[in-house]
C-alpha cells in the first residue's frame, strides 16, 4: 500500500470515528425528555451531530478517491469498535461474550482481507 492510499485510508477511518461520535451525541440527546417534538430535533446537540454526519460524507468522498472501492467497507467496519467502546465508557453498557465474538470476527475479516495470514 503506497503512502497516498494510506493517507486516504486514514481520512476514511477519521470519518468513521467522527460518525460513531455523532451517533453517541444523538443517543445522548434521545435519552433526554423534551417539551415538544420541535425542541427534540432542534437542539444544539442534535443539529451538531447531523452537521458532523454531513462532514463525514465529504470525508468519505475524499477517501474513496484514493482507496480501492473494496477497501471501504473493511475500514468502515472499524466503526463497530468505536461504538462498542463509546457504549461501554459513556453509557456503561455491558460487553458480553456475543459482542466480543462479533468483534473477533470483524478483526478476523479485516486480517483476511489485508492478507496478513497469507490466505
């Protein structure tokens, strides 16, 4: 993998991280009660989260200019790690063996795709 491809891959990974962070912001906003539907959707946390989502779309466009199309879903699967980590640290969600097994399969798939095992 050349330097240009690695830079574009890093841009995509940054976008995936920001997207996971935006999901956390939306979940935080959803846990609150609001006086009206209008205030539920038009509060600064929700608006900023959606602005970040739009930004991640542009990061994806930039990233896909320099990485193979087949690499995108593999890199985007790292979002499951971010969401699991945020859920565990911020929302104190339990990590059970099913989640650990699922994350293992994601890592295994990334390893197989990258050719580290030589399969």
